[in-house]
C-alpha cells in the first residue's frame, strides 16, 4: 500500500548538514525499492514529502519513526494513505 508522508519543519534554521542523515535515509529506502518519489517544498513553509510503498502500517510507522529528521526533532510527519492513479514512470 502507498502512503504519502509530509514533513512539517519544526526548526527554522535547518542546514543541509543537519538534513544529510535524512537524505541518506531516503536514499537507502529508494535503493530498497520502498521510496517512490520524494522532494522538498520550495515555498516559505519548507518541509517536504515522499510517497512510500509498504506492506503494512507497522512497516510504515517503523520507517517514519526511524527517519533521522523525526528522531532529531527537525520535523514532524503527517501520514496519509495514497493511491497512485497516473504515473509516467511505470
């Protein structure tokens, strides 16, 4: 099942260096075939989102809760079930 995970920033002055563990974590999920799409928002609210494909809600929550951005208090997440209808990449 697919879920969209939206990251809302909790800190204002977040550097690229602070986000590097989060980026590496997402790369790992991508390489495992779990991460479908990800990227940052470009407006003043910042944050970002990703779409993930998991087998269970338990797996979803394990992935979300182990994200370094969440664990380090940089962002909080909003999780919603998501259905991909059109996709040029598949």
